[in-house]
């Protein structure tokens, strides 16, 4: 049986894209956002260290969980010298996101459970909307769909 081929220390952008299951443009985007880094070959081609594959996997899992890229960047920036996360690092990073995700789940569960009390008008700022205007705190600001007016939607922003 032949000896296994020696693993390359660096991978081209195409190799990383194929192995990570992302488009080359995604790698360029991640690089522009400071999430991953590449070196340049003598021919000015991007070269990535093999461990970038784990970093990309973590980025993709976090994105799928709804973590903002800025939050992913901040978490990865806590790693010494920007190194690839270890299992212990992953536990720490994911635990940091767990509370935020639980708050989001709780909020969505509450929204789901209260949704039937909404009349479905779309403005969600009627007299005493338990979803967006508890205790009618918006009544002092103006009449009508105050929240939509703030977002630039309404008679002048349609």
C-alpha cells in the first residue's frame, strides 16, 4: 500500500472554496470583513493555511444560527494571534452566543403565542397592542402607525 500523500500546508482559493463548500466570492467577502486571512504567492495568488477550513466552518455555523458577522468577527478576534479555534475555544465562543440565541428564541416564542391577539392590520401600533405597544406607550407620541412612520413607511414614505 502506498504511503499517504503529504498534505499541502497552503491551499489555493479554489481548493478552499471546494473543500469549504462556499463560493470563491464568499472567501473574498470573509477576507474583506477580516474573518479569514490569506497570504500571497510569488505570482500574487491567494494562499490560505489549511486551518482556515475550520474557521470557515465556524463562521458558517454561526451565520446559520443567525449570528451577525460583526459578532462573529468580535468573537474570533478574542483568539490569540487570530489562530484557528480549538474545541475549547469553540465551547467558549458558542456559550457566548447561547444567551443571545435563547433571548431571540424566547422573544419569538412570545411573539408566536401572542400573535393571535393581533388583528393583522400590519401597523401593530393600535391602541394597546401587546406585541409592539404594551401599555399604549406610543399614544403620547402620535396617532396611527407610529412605528411604521419611524421606518419611513406611510403616506409620505410609501
